[in-house]
C-alpha cells in the first residue's frame, strides 16, 4: 500500500489520500492498463476512474501511453510515473 510521507507536494499528497486514486495507482504501477481493465480490477465506476486518472495525469503521477490493439484501434493505456512518486513519497 502506498503511504504519504513528509510535507512535499501538497496537491499530489491530496490526490494520494483519496482511496480510489491510490487503488488505481497501485493497479498500474507495474503494468500499463486500459481504463476498462482498471475499472474491472479495482471495482470502481468508469466515470470515477476517468475523473481520478485525469487528475493523476494532470499532476504527471501517471503517464498515458497510446497503442494500437489487435483489432487496429487506438487504445490509451495508463502507467504509474515512478520519478514523480519517488520525489513525493521519499
């Protein structure tokens, strides 16, 4: 489980204090996943996932990775950004 330490970046700490944001982040730390995969794995509504992931992406806590899936459609995957978290979590 991710824990917040110190008084560093307040906005990111506020995001990480939110349970849904932490669950999403823990889900994508090692493997990039699509929104539907995250929603299924984390048991959270799609609208909540999109809202939380946009806030995390705006603060550069997660990265968006564009790929092309097997059917030739563009797909956005999300992955945790270790360099930002390392600074905040110490």
